[in-house]
């Protein structure tokens, strides 16, 4: 007689399924909340296809910078130099696109230049043991200085060029999915609760979306699979948790740290290339405008995981896109944030986290009063929106964060743990 054994899901599987369910619940709740605020304030621009499309464009470079930071820090190397590596990527994208005529060669050039910045950081931190923050700041300064020099040396005499810019670059192809795009746009125009908001997102993802944007989202998924579902990823993450223990198991810690920081630089460089080829009409010096630092903040907000990073980057990209719309949309954002904070206050109180509830209640009530007492926000404030959001979200999320245990700590082969 034969028997069949049915393996019940293990603890790890149950935790993963619970995490997926939580993210799904949070995502649906967030969409419902935004939809409700849109209807109450009569601000359809909050979730219009144009706003979502602008948010995706604003999200992609932040997402690439954050993903680069994720690779480096999971291997134990703090990469403050993401901004400089992005800046190098902007020049690489412009130079290689112009001379090859192909934006995809330009993307590879951006990755190559970003990787050069990553190599500088790896040599300084991994080989010579330089403080990670000092090395990252140096990479940022070098990136800004080198691209300014290279732009003046290589773009000045070109058509559409100048000492600080190169415009008219060919962009990666846009794609539209017929049928799906039209149906989504039609539903979005009806301004129904929840359904039209979801339709706006579908419309933005299926109507004239850059193939590079889709490739960037695919890179996030691929990174998650590599780092959490493969032996390579396990070894790389062990270098960021306990490199001495990894060494005793035969892991070449130096090699994995180098690979991680090189990939980190390449990803940040692609983010810079996106700025030059998709987000704007061409290259200009120092056009990253702090997105490398915002990407680092998105990574921290996401608790050093791809899913959380994506949520953080979308949050910052969405607020960044709103500042380009009417100021009424930013005014409605005050109510959105206020209600979200008050919901979190209730959650904290249910969990008996009184101190956390009070910390969230104060800014929540303040924003609600601001919304009710005014009809608009100053135009100057709208330009500060993504940076204020960055500080605000990080301040509220610090209690649940856990960085890799050996992140930023010096490592020498054979040293004691």
C-alpha cells in the first residue's frame, strides 16, 4: 500500500504569503484613499492618466538609484555616491546616443559610466578601506566635475550642443497596447470611485509608455529574484550580514562586494540615462537634481527590499509629478496625507503604540487644519513637495527599519567578527 504525503507550507512560505497579502491590502487601501480624496476635493488631476504617466517618468530614475543602493548595501557597502554615478550616466547616455544614433547604445553607455563611478567607490571602500560616506561624497564631487568638463570638451561644437547641454537626442521607443489603452482611457474619463483610478494606472502603463520604463520595472523584479531566490543572492546578502561567517563558508567576500558595487553603479547610471533620454529633451549638466539622494531615501523607506523600494519610489515620483500640475492638486495632497496619517494613528492606537500614535497625530492634524484653512498652496511650496515628502516619510518609518547588520562596516579578510 502506498501513501501520499502532502507537505504543508513551511513557516517561510506562510510569512511570504502573509507579506504579499499585506502589500495587496495596503495597495488597494491606498488607491481607495486617493480616489476618495479625489472625489471629495473634485480634483480629477490627482489620478488622471497624464498625472500617473508623469509619476512613472519621475519614478524611474529614483527607482534605479534606489535599486543601485539596494545592491550595494545588501553586500555591506553604503553607496552615498549614487548621485555622482547618475550624473556620469547622463553624460554617457548623451554621448553614446549621439554618436551611435541608438538610444539603447546610449543606455549601455550610461550603465558603463555609472559602473566607472561604482568602480571608484569599490576600490576606495573594499580594497583600501576608506570610510564609505567619505568615498561616496568624493564620487559625487568627481561625477559632477568630470561631466561638466566632458560636456564642455565634447558637446560644444555639436548640433544641439553647448558647453553644458546636448539636446535633440533620440529617445527609446514608446509603445501603446491597442484596445487595452482605449478601454482604460474611456473608464478613466468617467471618474468613477476606485475603478477609474485603477483604469488611469492601466492607461498610463499601456499608452505611449517608454520601453525603457518597462525595462526598469523588469530590472526591479529581476533583482528581487536574483538576490532572494538564488545561491548567488544568498551569498551576496551574507556579505552584508556577516562577512566573517560568509568567509568561513568559502565565499569570496571581496569579489561579491565588488560585483554588488559595480552593479549598483551601473543601475544608477541607467537612472541618469533615463533622465537624459526620456524624462527630458536631452542632456544638461547636473540634471539629476538630488534624485540619487531621494533614491537612497526610497531604499531606506523600503527597508532594503525591492517591493518596499518600489513603493517608496512611486510615492516620491508621484509627489514630484504633482508639482508640475496645478497647485490645486498639491493642495488636495494635504488632505490625502492628513487622512493617511490619521488612519495610521488609529492603527497605532489599536496596537497600543501610544507614542507613535501621538507622533503621527500632530502632523496629521496640522495638515488637516492647513487644508481646511486655505484654498491653495504657494507655488514655491510645490517645488519642495518631493523633498518634504522624503523627510516626512523617513521620519515616520524609522521604527520598523532594519539595515543589513554589517552595512558600512569595514571588512578585512581573516579578521575576527
